[in-house]
C-alpha cells in the first residue's frame, strides 16, 4: 500500500485510494446512476469558453469517474482552456484532505478545503476515531494553502438518526476550527436546513459561510442573504423540478453568489449523469446568467471577486 503522503502526480489516481481490489484504478463511480439506470461514462464535450475567468468553488479531483484517467494537471488545463482558472479542492476525510493540501502545494491553480464530511464524521464516530480524525484535520487547517474548512455540515439523507448527534458534534468542531484559523466554512447540507442554521447561530460564527451546492428553499435563501452567507450553485440549478432552487438563485444578492461543479457529481443539463469536471463550470455559469437575466461577462467578474473575498488569492 503506497504511503498516504505520496503527492498527486501524472496520470495516477491518489495513492491513498488504491487498494488490492481496485488494482491501481482508484474508486470509480459505477456505470449505474443513483436512479438505478445506466449512465454514460464519457466526459461531455468542452463548452464554449467564458468571456472572463471564474473559479470552481467546490470540486473533488481525487474522485475517479469516467472511462479515462485524468491527472490533476490535465483537469486544470482543460478547465483553464474554457475560462475556469482555478479550483477549490475539497476534502471529505483525513486522506482526501491531505490530498487536497498536496494538490494545492503542487499547482498554483488549486486551493484546499479540509474537513470530515458529515457522513464520514458519523462513520468515524462509530469507529471510535472521530476526535483523533478531527485533530488531524485541525493540523492541516494551519497550512497556508488551506482557505476553508469543508465540506462539513449535516446530512440527514445518507446518515440515519443514530449518527446525527455525532454529525452535529463534528460540525461544531469544524466551525470552531474555522473561527480559530480565520477560515471560511463550506457547508454540506442535505435535508438538514434547520439544524445547520441553528448550529451556525449557536456557534456565533462570524467568518464567511458558503453553502456548497445550495439546496435550500426561498425562505432559507432570504435568511442567507440577510446574514451575508454565500450560496454556491452548480448543476442542480439546471435540473428539471428544481424551480424552487432557481427562485432562490434569482433572489441571492450578486455579491453572495458562487459557482461550483461538485465534480464528479451533479453534472449540469444536458449532460446530467455523465462525469463532471471543472471544465464544465461554464454550463452552470451560463445557466445562472440566463436565470438571473444578467450579462455573462459582468457575472463572471462578480463571481471571481466573490471567490477572492472568501478564499483570498491563489
Ligand atoms: Zn457535499
Ligand atoms: Zn462535495
């Protein structure tokens, strides 16, 4: 088993993800989609370049998908070619948070976010290693290329109620770390809107709050606007049956908008179900511009300014 500290290089998947079973291939999303239907594993064609550069605010370049292996450098080059100049690489557990830091050290187009994902936090608690893993995340948080604690938050969809207390404890610890290190928090909120807002309020967090892949409704978007929270939108804003989300997107102040892929998941229409990657951010940006009836170039400039305000310079 290669060392978890091996740097991401060339065409190799993250070393820590390799196991005997995957024989060097890394974890791969299956050819079956969440709805049980077969999904196409070809990467979609590159969209038309954006008129002004933006940043993918939430991606997982260490997760493998699709038919071909894509290196860190190739993923970033493909993104840059269409005006996606940089990414925030987001950790979900200790090894992937380490990988995010290494990627940010290796390439100037990457900044890192580190955390235990709420579902991973519940699993760590069940193993009895949650505090130890939180300490490992906190050690990474001091790195100068780590600019956010995330993705943290609550996920009541994947984790059953017996894991919710552990998630809340972990979320509070992450918020405390973000305050301690003057970092933003990137929040994963699945079916837990009220509790996420309650925890943020109780912790009196005063730093930047980013709801990654915002999934709340109109009232929640209004509260977010009042509190100055950032809402990040991606492929889900293009999905059918997401009219409420589009309404929330319309009323979000422009200076609080961010865009992301959450790659390799949540690919925008018309490529829903296919592998996602940062070079596909223009699909979301164009959808956002159209829904808000905003000039594309002006929107790109605002998105880039918002990113810089939250995460600092690359
Ligand atoms: Zn998430
Ligand atoms: Zn994510």
